[in-house]
C-alpha cells in the first residue's frame, strides 16, 4: 500500500470505527477541528495515561498540575506570543485562497530537491555498480543548480523573516514564479504577519471587558505556577512540572487531518535546573523521551531526530523527534532548552521574584528550563497510521487490523458468547462483570463469531474471549490473540490475571530499549 492510500484509509477507518469525526459534521464541519468518538476517546486517554505515568508517576521529582486555559493577558505579552507568535500569510487574489508564505517557499525548495533526487536516481540506473553518488552530487551541473537554488531560497526567506522584511518575502515568491496551486495565478496580495492566538472577551461586553486569549501552549501555566508548586511541594532543583491540556492556534493553513488542528491537546513538562547544567539535562530528556516512544514497540525506523539549526531567541539547544507519518517525516515532539527566558520575562512583567534558593550553593537564582512538548493528537495519528494493516490470511480472505500496543488499545477484551442462548450469554456477562473492574471490556453477541473477530481486529482489541458449550462443562473459554490470531483454552478463574498480564501499562513503563 502506498503512503497516500494509507493516509486515505486511516482517515476513513478512523471515522467508520468511531475514532475521529469532523466537528459539527451535520453542519458540514468546522475546518481543522475534530471530535474523538467512543474508541478515539479511549485511545487518547490511554496515550495520555501512558505519558502521565512515565513522566509523573515514574519520576519522584516531577509533579503534575492542571492550569486553566484562560490566563491573565500579560502572560502572553511576557512570553512573546502577543508580539511574535506570527506566521506570514499571503492571499491569492484570484482563488481567494490563503497560504503561509513560508510554506509556499519551502514547498518550492522541496520540489527542487526532489528534481535533484530524480536526476540522481536516473544516473544510478545508468551507471549501475560504478556509480559514485557523492561525486555526482558535487559535480553534476544540473543537480548542483537545483540544490543550490533550494538552499538559497530557504536562506533568503529565513533572513527576510528574521528582519521582518515581508516585502522581500513577496518579492521572492514573485521572482520564483510561484503560482497558486488552485487557480494557477500569480496574482498575490502583500505578505502580512498573522497572529495565531485566538482572543475573546472576558466579563461584560461593555466597558471594562478584557481581551483574553485561548492559550496557544500549556507551558505558560507551568511557568506562572512555578513558585506555588515549588513551595507547596517543597521541591528541590532539579524538579519538573508536567501538564496535559488543550491548546489553540489559529493556523493559517490547517490540513493533514489531526496533524495540524486549531484546537489540540499538548502534553508538556518543564524541568527546572541549575544554570549551567541545562545541556546535561537536555541530553538526558532527549534520551528519556526517545525511550518512551521506543517502548511502544513500533518500527524504530519510523522515528528520527531533527536538530534545530536556527534556534528560537530564547533557546540554547532544541531538537524535534520526527515521525514518518503517511505524508512523510514531520515533527511529533520537541525537546527544548529554553534557558531562563520565560521565568525572567514573567519576573519583569509581574514584578514578582521567581527564584529558587539553592541550599547547596547558598544562593538565589532563576532556574533554567528544559522542556519536552508533544502533541497528543499527533501521537494519536502516529500510532493509528503505524498500527493500520491489511492482511491476507491463509484462506485467501483479508482482514483489517489495528496492531496498537496492547496496553493502549481502546477495548482490551471482547467477551463473545458463541450463540445467544443455552446460558452462554449469562456466563459471558459474569466474565464481563469481573473484567470490567480493571479494564475497558465489551460484551458482543451480534453476528457470526468470525464477523465479531473482524470487528474487534478493526478497532485493535487485543483479546477475544469466546464462551461456548464446553465452557458450561469445564469452566474454560477460548482466548484469541489479535496479532497471531492464535487461540488457547483457558480456565475462567484464570482470566483476570491473564488479561491483566497481557495488557498492563507497566510493561511499557519498564520496557526500556
Ligand atoms: P509546527 O512547526 O508543526 O507548527 P511547532 O514547532 O509550532 O509545530 P510547538 O510549539 O513546539 O510546535 O508545540 C509542541 C507540540 O505541539 C508539537 O511538537 C506538536 O506535536 C504539537 N502541535 C503544535 N501545533 C499543533 C497543531 N496545530 N495541531 C496539533 N498539534 C500541534
């Protein structure tokens, strides 16, 4: 299956099986806003749980909080979001479509790189075993031209954006002859900066109402509570504060399903350290976060690191964990060494000291911060697209199966009476009532057993427990495993321990790669 097909299939599967629906679908939807259905909500909750347990429960020096979405507006002035959380936007006057100017130029550069790669592939075929790729890259005039132009385009754009020279960004788009993909026209508006924060009014709409923002990241609620948590928790540096919650960004171009949404959820942790020790902790957290991903058992080739060459003004090191989504490698999580930028800015704007007294050094200082920040929805999409598989079975039939990590599956076990009579439903419901104390399990008696297996394969249920006539005689059931489809006979009293053993989240938490 090619990647484009995979992406289409994942999207329609997510809808058909109750994972993700477009928001307000009956009104034709709201762009880049999605709702999670009955299976999606469970999967999302399990990913969040796994993150929370790995970060908070497994670290004695990390605590979790739940800050409000609304914050005092000065927060966003201090953090730099009011002045600098912008994307450059440009409209095509003929199609009336809006684009991110930087994305148009990035795409242009990417096309040039692809042209170079095509030349290289062609030459590889032509020259066979003798082909020296490095030499060809350096000497072939066409390849060199493509790659140099790509590099120069991106560099000039970066420089102009840095200087806020938006006229030059437009000029570059015109010079390169970039046309609107919809209308094919080159009739562009000026480039303008567009702030990504949503704002609304708090309080009475008459005099005195305050403009407030929907938070574009969860981190600031951690910074503003830094001293509250440190003091009440009597925490000593180094320590971390973790949080999961909604964030909102008015993305100019929101596409690629739940990859780029206007309302999404983040899982962030700020780790407060002694100044000068931040790079050691940065390496530590890079390592920890990659282990968290790898413990899920997906193909390790799906992940790669991308170091930021151009750092944000507040960072002294930053890297992204990129995931091979159906549309290519893209950012899934960021690990950033943010220095003391945020706490210092909040000190300045609030006039309050945000410092820690270090008893070992006998001095006060503003701690440095290493942050890990992952989008829950992006993690959901990563898992769903890696788990989706279509298999041809020995008898020639096919099945669609979600090979999700067992501990994260929405439904852990399905309890299936072979027939709807002869006392089998009663035995099944008894099993259900025992297992549901610890797990999300389902009772399902509709349709032939094969159909029910397929239905549960499609939502990733790791275990199917079938109750048949033999169950009445010897108190045993069939336990079918999702991935191998193998079945074993197991006694009913042994079921709770067996199911817990197979789906427990602790196996992920201790599974260090
Ligand atoms: P991008 O470059 O893709 O816009 P970003 O660098 O702005 O992302 P951060 O501000 O570092 O992202 O946010 C941390 C994480 O939050 C990202 O790694 C991503 O997983 C998630 N995230 C950011 N924006 C969105 C969005 N619009 N929809 C879904 N998830 C998002």
